[in-house]
C-alpha cells in the first residue's frame, strides 16, 4: 500500500474507535477527511454504514429523490447518499427503469414515482440518447433537418416537463445536453449557423427558457462539469459499451456534487450566513505577529493571490443574500485596521453584518452572532483554518456546518465554491437586499436601546404594512418563506414553488402576503397566511412571520385580515392549529392573544393545539401599525 492508502486505513480504524468511545464529533471529522482523501465507492460504502454519526436522528433532514434516466446511474447512488450524509442530510433515492425517462415523466402514476412524495426528481439524459441524429449522424443532415431535430427535441422536453409539472410538485433537475468533443465538421463547425455544437446549445437555451416558464425547474449544466473534469477524463467508452454507464469512476463524484448543488437549495438545506475566521483564512499570517503590512494578501505572491480570490468568492456569496460575519481571536483594533486599511482587501468592514474579534470561545461567539442576526445556529456555516477551533465548534454546536481550511485557499482549492449549502436556485429581490436589510435591523436595535419604553420604540418606528393577495411575482418568495421560517410559524408546513402555484390557483384557498417598511427602510415580504375555505369553516393552514419583525404586532393585523375575509365569504368559524416544534415557541400564544377559544378535536389531523374564532369576532390591530389593505385601497 502507498502512503495515502496507509493514511486512509488508519483513519478508518480511528473512526470506529472514536464511535465506540462516544466521540461523535471526532468520528465526523475523520469521515470528512476520508472522503476528502478518496471520494469513491469504497469510501461511500464505509460512510453509509456509519451514517448515524452524521445525520441527527432526533432532527433528521431527509430528502426524497427520484431519478429518471437514459443511462445507468446505479453506481452513483452510494456516492450521493454518502456525500449528503457528510453534510448532515439523509438521502432516499428511487430510480426509474433504464431509458424509461419519457414514460416516467408522462405518466408518473405508472412509474417508480407513483404513490410517493418526492422532494426532487432528476432527469438524467444525454445527447446521444435524446438526440441521436444530432450526435451520431450529424454529417448526414441538411440545415433544415438540423432545425427540425432541434425543434423535435425541444418540444419533447417541453411536453414531458409540463406534463410532469401538472402531476407533481417535486422540484425538477434537468440535465442539459453535452456537446461532442469533436464536431462532425471539425473546426468548420463554428462557422456554420447550423453547426453541431450550435444546434445542441440551442436546445440547452430552450431548456433554460422552459425552466423559466415552469415553476420548480432548474437545469444542471453538464457542460460545465465536463469542462472542469476534462472531456477525456469524463467519458468511459468501455463502461458505456458494457453497462451503459458513460462516466469514469473518478469523475462520478463531480456529477454527485452537482446534484447536491441543486438538491440542497431546492429543499431548504441552506446556510443563511457564512462566519469566517481572519488569520490564515482571509489572509496569510497572524495579524498580531506580523502587523497589517506583513500579512500575505494580494498579487505579490501566489499564496496572497489565493486569499484575495477567496475573498472574492465570499463577496459573490454575499450577493446571493447570504450574510457574512467575522469570528476571530484577535484584538479588535488589529482586525479593523486590516479590514479598513489594507490595499488588497476585497472585503471591507461594511461587507460584514457583524464582527466578533475578541478572545472568547468561538462557539460562544457563534451563538451570539446567530442571536444578533436573528437566525438559528443551524443556519451558520463556519470557516476556520485551525483544527482545534473547528473541533470545539463541532463538539459544542454540532448543528453548525464547519468548513475546515486544511490548506491555504487557491485556484484549485476553494471549499466554498460549489458548496451545496451556499447555492440558491434563483434570487429574489429580497435576497439581493438581505445585507442591506440587516444593516437597517442594526439601526432598529440601536433605536430600541435608546427608547424610553418598548411601546415608545414601536411607535417611533413608523411601522407600515401592506396586506394583499399573493401575486404571480410573489410565489417564489412565499415558497421560500415557508421553507426557511421556523420561529414564528404556527404549523411549519413547507411548500415548494409548484405547490404554492397550485395553492394560488385554487379558488378555495386565500393566500395573503405582508410587506413591511419603517423609517429605517423596506423589509420586503415578511409574512404569509394561507387559509382554506371549507364551507362554514375557514381553516388557517399556514401563518408565518419573518424573524426580522417578530414582536411588532404584525401577526395580529394578519389574523384581523384573515377573519375579515373569512366572514366576507360566509364562514361561521375561523379555525387554526398550533403545532409545536423545537423552534416555534414565539408563535405559541398567537391564537389565544387574538381572541380564539381552545377547542378539543379528537382525531383531528394534524395533532396540535386547536383554536376557533366565531363569526363576528373582531381582532384588534396594534395602534402603532399603519395598515393598508390593497383591496380596501382600491
């Protein structure tokens, strides 16, 4: 065995010893290192057998995935489950029949997808299967035949995806089509308006268009994976001939990683903030030892350039609506000097929503940061180069995602690029304004600190809310809120974009969105209520409020509108249920405070605390709120 194999065997032995000793955090780190050393079938099997160490049994995040395909995918499945488990996510996967993707999409009720609730379905096809004439026989095609082939394939995809979308709310991840390494016409292909590469790219452009037309569809760019891996390192001719598996074993992990980049954001398994160390993380060297001018950062060295590019990656992540924060053991004045004065810094003080540069425990600082940002610690992704600091966080805060920088970041080693918890399927306006919104939130906290009383503070905010029916442009943000809101959420029901589309189109369902603004700025959409009208009863399916505006009475304005609209359509009772979770205690008193009476409802689904408000009851809206009901305004 070589040195790498010896290290792998030693780490495997240590894993089982650590598990036997009850050192779960240590075992998790060893499993992560095993995967880093050799992310293949053998490691996947080893990790799968110890999945209980990685996935929290008390609060499991499970993703149910279906794969419909035109080629063999079975060797990828252990890798997918192992890679997901290393991120603390359980993965259950069902696969359709070989090359039955069209039947599976057109008639899911008669396929492997029947009778099951999938979070996502992957459509794994390749050009040689869906467009064999463009792949194998392109040299025989005239221009009009090329156009006909493009139109045929595009229409087939559009029809299959629309049919499936009408039948299922699962998020669809559709493989794009790969372009041949060598075009039939050679270098002349680029000069032809009907060239082979251009024809396949036209199909891919149409796939992007279809994804923009249909809710809950994303396109996985196969071409980008092949570019990163290398075309000759991607395709395996012998395995394709023997078992219809086109991908070399060493390249399989790259497709698995790309699947995760789509699956995690589609199912809400995402981080809301990245918290970074400073020394040997944002720059090379220890600021307390070498000073601002002595750190390694910039274009004077390859190492310094790597840190600068790492900062650019963080800036890109921030543009997705993911907050940045600092957690560093340093004198604050030293840290701020670099952030504000060093000429090669990409990130400045204002790019961070909060900074902890002190000598406290990093785990304690992370809890403090999460509290200040009004997010759960399980929404944090922590980056540090120090194994001891990472180990402390893993042990004390196992719900935090830890990224340990085992080597200085570089063009070939940047663990944040492609990290599945940092991806987003799409970006809303609120996402793009997230950092700005949290800066406004900081100003609100200062105002609260200066106010004589809490009531004075609320009155000083000049809080304005607008309640309106959910519009087409709101659906994505509303679905996002159901996926991400945990604290003020009476039922914690999660809805995908397609499911929300269906609810919005149902005449017996009333969806209200709440926008809020105050003297410090615009909060955007902060609340959602979903009410099902069932004859004499209106039932509150969902009522949630962003943590940014909890405690300002907006929830009572939402209930007031819900009651008014229920009485207007003839309901005799408005019913709600509070389903307790580990996080939604802030919503526990909503119904009682709004005048609802507790009811007993044996056998009701779901279980929880049931409440009822009778027709004619009036729910009071706090005096400090200025409320606009768009229907009334019109």
